[in-house]
């Protein structure tokens, strides 16, 4: 019997829709309200992404790697715990809802901000996209709060409603921060937002450090911030199919011999979901 070819999708889901394939996962993980918040307000907080023991080990590893430097990037290549973190079920489900099936990992970085650390400046993460931004979200950033997130502790600030403007902030808007609010949440939570949302951080006023892992997922056609080509084979051998997808090995766009047309229909279908 001849092998049947997958059916090509011709419809595209609206930006705020949960696909029928993803819906049972979202329900099982209790993420319905998070999906609604991300779609309606451009940001949400997902709690209990991992257990407290993992969060403690995660924070310790970030401090070991980045504590003295204040930050580090390319973390997938520096310790297996980061591969485990980016594949947490709640993060994968929210990424698929936000930036579509077949999504990629774009960046895994860390920041360690002590008392007195200044704000980084208001911006939208769609920094390499011209305005107006697309109706469908192109990238989703998750800030894994290893410590309690509070305004005094230097947490992320967001400008509610800014995601609907679908543009970058002006110099005056960046300076004034009109309407800014703090994201506050307990350790082990991940504050996440779409690429349209204007955000920055509050200056840290407390002793100690704010330790955060910054995880960015993108739609499958977007160019990632970090290039893991030299590490991809080892990462995929260690972590399997999900890692292969995150590193672009499961779509027809990334192939050492050119486009892999055996994956064309799958890739086109993923792009519409």
C-alpha cells in the first residue's frame, strides 16, 4: 500500500485561538486563563512551572555560571539544566499557543541584578521587526523568576494596552513610562509576554540579587537570537524530538543540503497552527 501524504491545511487559526490539538494539553495543565490573559493583555504569569527543588538548583546553576558577570547567554550549551527548563510542559504549551506549532528556541540567557541595578529601558521584543507588528505574535519571552518578583526587587514592568499599538515606543513614551505596572509573582513562576508588549524593569532597591532566566521562543520562520548549530547534534542526542523541533531540525527550512521537501507539508501546516 502506498504511503498516504498528509493533508495540507488551507485555513489559519486566529491569533487568540487554541488549536484542537493543543486544547487538551492546555486544559490538563490548567492554562486556560493564562492563554486568555496572554491573548487579551499581552502578558501573563504561569506559576509552579517546576517544583521548588528544581527552582533552587536552577538558581544555583545560574549563579555559578553568571553570578560574577551579571549575566550569560548561550546557556543551552553550558549545562543540561537549561535544556530541561525550556522543555517544561507548561512553557512548551504556552509557546505553542503564542507562536504556533513547530516553534523554535531563540534565546536562553540569564541576568543577575544586584541592589542598585538600573532599568534597561522600555522596549518591545519585536526589535528586529518593522511596525506595524503582525497580528499573529512572532515571539514570546518568558522570564523565569528564581526569586520573588516585586517592584522593589527589580521585577519586570509592563505598559498594559501597549501590545495593541503594534509598534515600538517613542522616546517620550520610553522616558515617561505612563501607566507602567509591576509584574509580581513567587519564585518558580514564569512571567511571559508577547513581542508587541512594551516592558522594562524597575530599579532594584533590595539587598541580594534578582536572578532570572530569559527564555524566548519564536515562530518557525523567525531567525533565532542564538546559534546552536555547533551544539545541536549533542543536544538532540541527549534530549530527543522536542529539542530537534526547538533547534529547527523538524522543518524543511533547515537542512545542510538545502530545503528538505519531505517535511514541506508538515512545516506549512505547523505555520498555520
